[in-house]
C-alpha cells in the first residue's frame, strides 16, 4: 500500500471512530495556541500547516506540515485526500493570498471553513498614527529629513526602505535579514514575540527612535511597541490590512471562540437543541 492510500485508510478509521480531522493554516500565535488546545483532546485529530517562511518555528504539540499546497486547487486536493472535516484559517491578517486560497479550496470540496481573525488595533486619542497602504507608502510618509526609524515589519517587507538611506534604522525580525538592507546606518535585532511594553519602551529610548513602521497585526504579542510609542509620543506608521476575502465562512476573534465553535458544530443534535 502506498503512503497516500495508507494516509487515506488512517483517516477513514479515524472518521469511523468519531474523531474529527482539523487542518489549521497557521503562522500566528493564535494558530499555535489553538493547535495545542485541540491536540490535547481525543475527539480531534489536528494538523498545523506552516508556510515555511521561518526556518525554526515555535514548537507545538500538534503534528505540523511545512510548505505550500500549490494554490487553492492543491489545498483542495489535500483536504479531500485527508478527509478533513474543518479547515481553520488562522493565518496572519496580512496573508491575503493564503486566505483567498482557503476560501476557494473549502468551496471546491465543500469543507466547512472557520476564520480566526484578530481584531485590529484601534487608535486612542493619545496615539500618533499615520496609516499607509504599503511599505513604499511608509517610505514616502517618513519624509526626506533624517529620522531614527524602528522597522517592525519582518524581513520580507523592508526592501523599499533602501530608497531612503538618509534614515537610521533599527530592524527587528524573527530570523536574520540576509542580505542586509542597502543603507549605511542599520542595526539588526532578532526576536520572537510576545514583547513586553516595558522592554519595548527601553528599546525605543535606547535607540532614540522617533518613528515606528509596523503592520496593524492586532492581538497582544506585538502590541507592546504601540503602547510604548503612545507613552513616548512617537509617531507610528501602520500598514493598512488587506481586505478579507469575500466568504460566507464564520469568523471568530479568539482561540476560546474557535474551540466553542468546534464544540457546537460537532455536539450531538440534542445538545444543540435541534
């Protein structure tokens, strides 16, 4: 028996035992937390899928697959071959293409889709925010006068800032930036959130930062820099979120809500009041 048939046989036996197979499209803290929650339960068989952009992802208790699927059609084939009962899109709010592929794939094979989306941060009266469409927009918004800029975008989005070499940059990413940004003044830090507000404030003071460029990621893991900037009166340039794909899928905002959604969906009809 080849591996694909073997996997299908295992899936079929799991379904016969009433075990629900869940595929989580991950890359966020919430995806990892949800995978850990579900991995501890006997009624779910969960797999966490990562795109593979990080060489050393944070550990999780759930089985993990790494790499793309080959677009929506490839994801649909995976869902069908592995008898997936629910697809959960818990990708980053800026992973628009992956989310669009999830919508299409779920529709192709008629698998229920749940979107786990962090609500965006909302400015307070004390915040100094400038919203821009993309990194190039942030470069323009920084202006021509030299500034000390904290780039908290991730290593794949910083290339446009090479067009503004007059600034001094503090660049933080999960993994080292290679090749380095083609500017004369840049300091590189590596780190994985969550980042505490007190540490973020100390970092901003140490490097005399007067502008931050970041995504409106939402959640708590990287919110510390926003709170610190507010306290110090530092300008924050936020890249706008891409629009969510059109879908009739249910959407939740937290891990607890996602677990409750699954429990309700797979509860016996009597328990649901049906």
